[in-house]
């Protein structure tokens, strides 16, 4: 008779920060290009993720190495998550997301995402929990290129911790939603480095390129996402001093 397994795989239940990102327009890219070009584009996306993750893992934080991030790719969707629920891990995930959005834009990859916090079950080939579902729902609601940071991520942070995040990493903004609801939410500020490195012209060109459709007029929903993204970008560029405050001097 076959032997029964000695035990079930170990499953850990813990609180994590979870981010979920989609490539906008990926379905259209698959439908309108040969498979080779799609594979090349996807490999560029994988290389972008891995290069930024490796970079962040190596940056020191207060004399210590940064907390590692894990990620999984499912076609045009990326799940990225922390290994614990510390502020250092949240900071790393927000910084990674900010860099990913900016570098994605500058290389012609438009991303939309959301980040949430909550209990998850983690094991071999297992990662399930409410924050994944929440991040997916928030990501799907948005009408732009950008990232919504849910309030669950910021609950319980000290004033000093919020100061480290607000302005140059996250800002309050009326994120455009499909429902039409208008209220101030927390958004990743992916524009800071673009301003400091004088890449405004390149960013503007790439923004148009991401939303362009060869020999076709833009559908109204695509045009709306483009215009919403440009409005956010121009708002941050025009208000960089107010958003960064004393941090602009430090940079």
C-alpha cells in the first residue's frame, strides 16, 4: 500500500504588506503583435523588476540591510510582498513601487497598482489572504497609471514614520476612480526622481507613447487614463516644493 505523507507542508499565518501591479494595455499588445515581440516585451518587464528588487535589497537602511521583498508574476500581473509587517518593510515596498512605476514609464511600460496590509497564509506555492483581494479590487478601480496605497498600510504609524513617507513617497491625491467617487486617497509619488534628474521631457514623451495606438484614434477610456495620468504628473511637477518641503533641501 502507498505510504501516506508524514505531514502537511508548513503554512505560516502572518501580517504582510502586499502590492499588486498590472501592465495596462497588455491584452491589446498580445492581440496586435506577433508572439516574439510579446515575449521580448515580457522579458524586459521581468528584467526591470529583478534589477530594481536587487538594487533595493542591497541598500542600507539605518546601518542595516533592507528587508527582502518577494514577488510572483502571472502573465501581465505582478504580486510583490514583504517578509514581515515592520515599518522598514513598508518603506522598502513603497520605494520599490515608486521606482518600478517611474522606471516602467521611462521604458514604455505603463503600470497600475495598489498596496494593502493584512493577514495572509504563506507556504510552498501558497500565498492567500484578504490584502491580496483588497489590492486587486483597488487596482481595478483606478483610471490612470499609478498606485493607490490603502489606509491599512498607514494605520498605527508614528508621526516620525509618516514624515519619512509623505511627500517624496506618498501624497494625498484625488485618485481617478471608475465609480466617479471623488475623495482624497494616498498615491505613490513616482515623479520625484524625474524632477530631480531633469527627465521631464522624456517622461512626457513616454507617457504619450504608452497610450498611443498606431493608426487608430484613442478610445475614450484610454484617453481618460492618459489625461488622468498626465494631470497627476503635471500636478506633482508644479507643486514639487510644496510636496517635498524640507526634504527638497535634503535631496
